[in-house]
C-alpha cells in the first residue's frame, strides 16, 4: 500500500510533513520555494476543508525554521507588515480597509524583498474584492487545491485506523464514502467517533455497528 499519511492530527502542528499531498505536488513545491527562497507572490484557492490553512501554516513554519520572519493576516485588524513573508488567509472576507492594506503590500513587496502567499475560496476572477486588488491577485502564481480521489481517501482512513489499532474493512469504507461528506476534516471526525465506539463496545468496526452508531446520533454529513 502506498504510504500517504505521516501524522495527520487536527490538533497537532500543521507542517508539510503531515499534509496529504495527493495531486498537489506542484503547489507544495512552490510553497517550499516561497518559504525558503522568497519567491512569489502566490495565490491558492479551494473550498473549506481543502487544506488552505494547513498549507499557509506549514509555509510559515518552514520559513521561520530557515530564519525568516512571518506575519499572518488571519485577522485583518492586526496587519503586521514588517516581515519577510506575509501569509493571508480567507482574503475574500477582507473589509475595504484591509483590502487597501493588502494592495499596498503587493506594491511594496518587490522593492522590500517581501514574499506574499494569499489564500481564498475562489479563483481570482470570482473574488468579490476591489478591482485593483483582484487584478494583483490574478497576477500571482496561482494554484487550485485538487481534491482527493476515493482511492486516496480509502488509503488515508485505512492507514489512520491501523495506527489507532483498529481496522476498517472495504464495506465500511465504501459506506462512509457513499453516505458521508468527503472532505478530510469530516472524515477525521468520523474516524474519531469510530475509534471511541470500538473501544467502548470492545468490538471491531463493522457495518452493523456503524449503522447502530448512526441510529444513536452519529452524523456522517455533519
């Protein structure tokens, strides 16, 4: 079996080492270059749960490990601009003042040697932002986060279950992927519930037990 997962954990540090790359090799390679060599600017987009925030944090961590300073604009009200690498998440939520600040940061970056990585939920042309900022973002090196296929999702869940000491057979995996949400955070939440249920009931996870858990309130699409 191809090893896809190193250490996925929703509460642990978000690093490149524990990001499931899937079909996003080019994006991860470009983020490495931005973190280490000051390339960019770069824009990445994808829906909630696709790994945008994970990749931004991983890029920032690698930059700091290499001695560079970073600024995270997760809160538009806290816009620290004196840093080697500026990380901007959920750009579509920026208010007009924050949009002006980001536009100015784009303009200053070449002269000051700063790098920018911006993330959002839509391609540049669909961002509801002021036109000059949207144009700047459109000029970035752009990547759309590619979703996992079902074979990758199966491998992720199977490997994580094995690390926790229980097994998910093909019948259970198929049911989860047919009837549940397919984004990784939701699948990990379901895996947590199955792990707890296996320990509590002292039984392996089977389709009858999964159906029983669903009758007791487990929501695969929450």
